[in-house]
């Protein structure tokens, strides 16, 4: 299956969305609904806010499904470093979100460096373990 990538441009910035990576955390639209609105088509409206607000909100995407390109240079989850402080938050009915720069070794011994925000599966149904792939929504995962 071919992965879809969508581009939304404004000035020197292009927001890139990879729907297959999206874990449906709702962070994007709850933080900047003027730009990211899943009830509209297209769901990303680059005229809804200034470029700094858009870049700031994209940087909070826990899955890396959203990134942006400035002057033809991609800025994504893997290229943006954060301070050394690491914290974790269990999202209600969703993944465990870890904030900070971390190194993850999966069950096969593969080592992956993650920067900024990383979403880990809590429901057990992700096909991208240990990372969340949004399956928790499909299976109706609940914290209770």
C-alpha cells in the first residue's frame, strides 16, 4: 500500500501531513483549531493563523505525522531537539506520551533515537509497537 503525503503551503512554510503516521491524539486541532479542523476539507487551513503559531503547533505532534518545511528544509520529529528534561503523560484512553530526547530499543534490538515527543502504545494493539499507531481508537481502548 502506497503511503499518502499531503502538503499545505503558505509563504516559505509547507506543512506536511502523513496520515498513516497519525495516532489521532487530537493535539493539533485542540491546540489550533483555526488551522487544523478535521470537520473541514481540506482539514488544514494555512490562512487560519500566523506561521509561528502553525510551526509551534506542528512541533507538538506526538506521532511525527505533521512536520513542516521552511525554505526547502524539513523540520520534523527527528530533527528538532528539546531540552534534556524528560517527562511522560498517559493520555486519557490513548498512548503514553514521552516528552524529551530519548533512545528506544525495541524487542528486536533495533535502536531508534526520538526527539521532542514520542507516543507509546498502551492498548497493546498497535502494529508499530512499541509506538502508537492510533489503533486504540479503532478498538475502543479505555483507561477504566
